[in-house]
């Protein structure tokens, strides 16, 4: 985990409860951290969709996602 800061903030408790349910968290701090992490993840995904990658095809992505077997490599 990164740097930490203790602070006081005003939270909408109904929204916090909804977020906790959606994120599968139970503690307030965990819910806030998970929500911030989700916001950052979404921003990074949006940035990826805006990148120009002409050589990246659906077939290449499927190949990259395929499980690999490294048993054949020497020790």
C-alpha cells in the first residue's frame, strides 16, 4: 500500500453502503480504498482504448491470453 494519511471527511452513508455492497467490502476504509482503486483502474482502461495500436488484433490478443506451458524450458 502507498502513503497513508489520516483525515476526516464527510461521507454519504447510503452511497458508502451501496459501494461496499458493489465492491464486496465491509470496512469503511476498505470501501473507500476499493472505490478509489476502481476509479484509477477505469481511467487506465480508458487511456488504453485511446491508444493507437494498429498491429494489435483480436486474434493476437487471444493468443496472448492463451495459457502457456513452460515445462519444455531447461533448468
